């Protein structure tokens, strides 16, 4: 029995992308709950600084290549770096929360319901962005 996954299939693509985004959203939500409860994050400051530095450099180069001036590319890189660092920190805190028994604490039914809602929200977001940027690129 051949279990080849065809990535050309738009149904499979939509399901994989929306599920991946939904799992990330749930991880961030768990991380925010964990950080609010504990008052800190399990991600070391050195790792957060490294994430920020890499994304800041990549973001600055990206904005500069798109025609932004020097200061605009630095500000854009800083904004993207802060957002990515916060998201990654919250996600990894959420993974630790889930592994540490957070799913059983919240309840399996509520987690599955939240996953379903996040899948729907991510699919709507994908479609809106595709429609908005269809003429741009």
C-alpha cells in the first residue's frame, strides 16, 4: 500500500497549512497562560536574544531589498524581530506547558475544540491574505 502524500492537491495543502497554523496558535495560547501563571518564561534570555538577532538581521535585509531606506529597514527589522521573538518564546513556553500536564489540566475536549476553532480562523486568514495579495506579487 503506497501512502504517498501529494502536495499538489489543494485540499491536502489547505488542511496541512491550517492545521500547522492552528497548532502554533494553540501553542502560543498555552504559552501565554503559562507565562501569566508563572510570571516568567522557560526560554533562557540568551536564546531569546539569539532569536531576535537572527530575525532582526533577516528582516532588515528583507526591507532594504524591498526599497526601504536605512532607518526604515532597521525599524522594520526590529518590529519583525520583536514579534518573532515573542511568538517563539510563547510557543515554546506553551509546548513546555502542554508536556507538563497542561492539556489534562485544561481538558482534552476544550483543547480539541480550540484546535478546531483555530483551524477555521487560520483558513479564513489564509484566504483573506491570498485575496488581498493576489494582485500584488
